[in-house]
């Protein structure tokens, strides 16, 4: 019989809600706050979630895992990486 294991990991989850923004340009402010949270804490991994972004009929909110040491390398920076993630988590505007 196959054995199943369940581990509870202590990883921080950073949640924001873009439905409460006046416009999508507020993502820069949110991204900067997330960057500060990451810089002020010693966790190696962080999860980021936008409660306003849902996928599918089950209204699943995707969670992006960020490793503070693996942010694209090359000419990329942690700041640009987080700004890209926050921007990508903004739901499309279907007006």
C-alpha cells in the first residue's frame, strides 16, 4: 500500500486584492510593499496571491512561489521580478 505523508510548512503567504484598487497602476505600490516584506524577512520562499484573480469555474486564486535567491538572474533584479509577478496576477479587464 502506498504511504501518504502530510507536512505543514511554515512559509509566508503575501496576499493582496486588486479589486480594491482605483486603477491597475497601483500595482507598483503593492509590488514595492511586497519587496519590502521580502527584504525585511529571512524566509527563503514566499507565496504571493491576488484574491481578485480567479481561474476557472471553481474560482481558484493562483499562488506564485518566489525563491528570494532565484529571481531570473542575468540583468534581472528581485524588484523587477516581483513587479512582474504582481502585474501578471492582475486579472484581465473585460469591460
